[in-house]
């Protein structure tokens, strides 16, 4: 019989659990080959139906991926005291279980970084060990993934016949755009799984407020997405590919043609999950509204215009699982 200690029980008290049949994966996740001449069409269809797809033949050097994962794993394997030297996430820095400032928690620890190279060092995040190597790998990885995100956004523009072609990619290409980078670690929790056959929610259900998110993880399962009918399905892990999420801002810019995918992560009972997420956002002053070149004659905007700064502020005042776009939806006749 497994007996949980009181400290472990205390950790569980505010973190939700769920049944998670890890042996059952959803086989319908769209897989897009970046080299496919019809890739833009497949990406648009995936964004319309799922708000989510897997990208293969992406061209990001494997050494960038494995090198950064190794450094991230090394950091998360440090003692709690050493990890906390990175500085409390506010919002950038090291966080542990607490997600945001409105009471959301999960079985996760993370490093949240700003992709603006000037701001990264201004935040004075201290990485124990070979900090120069860590930041070099972070910058190489983020630069490569930013370029990949821009390429995908330009394929989306082509597929939707948006003019100019860089109408979307320009929003995240600027190094000073309000883009974040997360390194997440979901430790295994065998005690709870052994006790009651349930898994801890590592990161609760939510949508990403930005334009587009690019995720890569190790080969541990845990990511789930919500289909249009509300069914939650488990995404098969693939450490060599990238997964793309449509964000709230892109849903608005396409006037609802694309859907911002609701997703969550469930901690594995046995293995650690390490993920790296590039959250592509625009400049704070950028106005977010349906793109005129996409709107058909007589088509009404579903959303009020807002700046990214306004939406970000609103998002920070909500809980993780809230429908943040509800505050910016137009009612009939507006």
C-alpha cells in the first residue's frame, strides 16, 4: 500500500486531477509537411477545424532543440534553492506551481523569458552554472523558431489570400515584439497515480492570447486539446516535430475563421515532461481587428478593435480557463 506523506498531500490539495488513459492517443491530429507544395492549404484547413497541427520537415537544426532541452533539464534538476536564484517569475523568471496571479495552480515548474534580447538581461535572471551557454542556446533556438513561425504565418496569408503576404508575420518578426518563451517542466507524480489511478493537471485548460504558439516537447505524453464538440483528446508526443496553436489574436484577425484551441497538460505518473513554447505576440501598441483584406463584402466584424496591450491587461485579470475573448465580442447590432 502506498502512503502519501502530509507534505505531498498538501501539494495535491489545490491541484486538480483527472483520469488520463495515456495508452490512448487521438489519431486525427493534422500533420503538415513544410515541404509539401500544398502545405498552405492544409495549414488553413487545420487552423479552421482544430486550431492546431503538427509540423514536420521544419528545418530547425536538431542540435538547437536537443541542446536547449539538455540545458533546461539540467536547470530543473537543480535543488529548489538553486532554481530560485533565477528570480521569482514576475512575470519573467522561475515559477513553481503558481500560474499567474489569480489563483491558478498546476503540477508544473517553469522559466518564463522575454524574447527581446535586451530585456532578457535587464530582468537579471540568474542561471546557475554555464549561463553564457544557456543564453546562447536560448537565443539560437528562439531565432530559429521565430523564423519558422513567420514562415508558417506567411503560408497562412497565402492560403487565405491576405495582402500583403507579411501582414501576419510582421507582427512577430520584430525582435521587440511582445513575444514570450516558456520552458516548462512537469515532474512525475507516481504517488497519486498509485493511490487512486489519477493524474495531476500540470497546466489547466486555456487558450493562448497571442497570435500563434510553437510548442516542442520531449517524448513524454500529457498534452491534450479540446475538439469542437468539447471532447478532450490526447496528442501523441513527437520530440522531433513542432506543434502549432492558433491564439486568440489570430482568431480575431481572421474574424473567427480560425479557432483558438483550448488545451491543457496532464502530468505523467512516471516520466518527466519538458516542453518549450514560443508564444508569438505583437508590439504592445498593435491594433488587433479582423483584417480588411480578408473580409468579404457585407461581412460584419465579430469583435471590437483592441490593442494588444489592452487585451493582455484584460487577460491578466482573468482566470486561466476563462473565455478572454468574450469581453471583446460584438453583440448583435453593434
